[in-house]
């Protein structure tokens, strides 16, 4: 069982790319160490729109010094809510919300899986009034935008890593460490490919080769 868990983790840490062909709606962009622009340094961005006209993203790990009550001052349901509100990007225009729901909420657009984008203020107010919690609902002020070729150029210059969609990341309450943890996954993935070993170690301290993990999955040990 331990071997199977480690094998799954070895596959998980490699779920990232630097290829522009992997840019699609719902992907996560993680700023590389080369990204020095203060607006994007150490950010994690969810692509909420992507087509030939351009791309739009929301920065997931820039909480603002305000809560929902500051965004919806006249809304009774928001009065005592301490949910963090996030700075979605340097284009400080409008409000957007991300919600995780099995059924598509009214006035929302699908992003990936059960994650949806709400851009209508009244729809956002209704969501707050429904009492949905911050574990499945985040509000963003502003957004990030790219022209059709701009984002591709930035990825080719090594400014962004592309990660698979992950609702756990989108609604991660520990946003202050989000970027660091994802960059560590990128580093671990690179080391796995270079050395053919998982950087995780057994209790005895032994490095476990990925080839050994694969063999263990296909040829489980017989009981004594």
C-alpha cells in the first residue's frame, strides 16, 4: 500500500508543463523565479478565460486587507463575514467570484470540473446570501489579462509554469504558502526526471527509484 501511495505522489508532482500547447481554460499558471514584475512575482493564477482573443486570469494568492463586508457594505449577509477577498490582478476593475458546486449556479460560467466563475454582482450577492462558505467560494477584485500572443510569449520566456486544474489549490486557505509549495513540486518533478528517483524517502531514509515503484505496482510482494 505504501508503495502505491508513493507511486501516485510521484505522478502528481510531474503534472506541470512549460509548453504553450498546454495553455487552456482552467489551467493554473505559477510564476517562475524569473518573473520579477511586482504585479506577478510569486503568484498563482487560474485561467478563467482562454481563446484566440486572449486570456483572463485571477490571482489566487494575493489576499487584500478587507473582507466581504467591505465589498458588499449594504448586504446584511456579508456584515459579519470575515472571508478573505483577493486581488485578482493589476487590472483593478470589477468583481469576480469562484465557486465550487456540483450544479452550475445561475449566472455563472464553467471553468473546470465543478468550479465556476461568477462575474455578475447580483449573482455574487445572492451567493453570499446563500451562506456558502469560504472553503468553496472566493471573491476577487480585479483581474489579469493578456493579448492573444502575450501569454504564449511569457511562457516561452520561462516566466510561467503550467499546472493542471486543481480545486484544492483554487480554494486553498493557506494562500501565503501556495506559490512556494507549487514551486517545490516543480523542483521535485525536475529532480525525479533527472535522477529517476522519488525525492520522498522511506522511514529508513532510503531513496526509492520510480522504476522500483512501478515494479512494485505490477508485482506485489507475496505474503510470508
